[in-house]
C-alpha cells in the first residue's frame, strides 16, 4: 500500500480515515492524496478536500461466511 508523510506522520493512500473542515464535524472516506501546499490538504476519493484528518476510532465491520446449519438427527459427510 502506498504511503505519504505529512507533518511527521505517515498515512496510507486508499485507507479509511475521518476528515473534517473545522475539527468538530467528521466524515468518513478514503484518503486519495495529501497536498501539503494548500489550505485543505487532505483529498478524498470523490475529490473533496479537508483541513483535518484522524484515524478512525472504531473498527469497520466484516463479512464472513455463515456456518452451515445442521439438522439434528441427519447424517452428514465431510468433503
């Protein structure tokens, strides 16, 4: 995964972060680029730019295969 350094911290391009214009209201998106020479340096995938970035303080959900439900009293054979 490509990384980029900004103000002594390393960020992962394409990773999910929280972004804000004012540091109070935050939205979640993927980091596309950091342009250190503009007022809103943190660019997201849809082309929006923000002034602040922080790591997400939660874990994202996962999708896994559901276990096969077995019926009591039936005969099964593994593959």
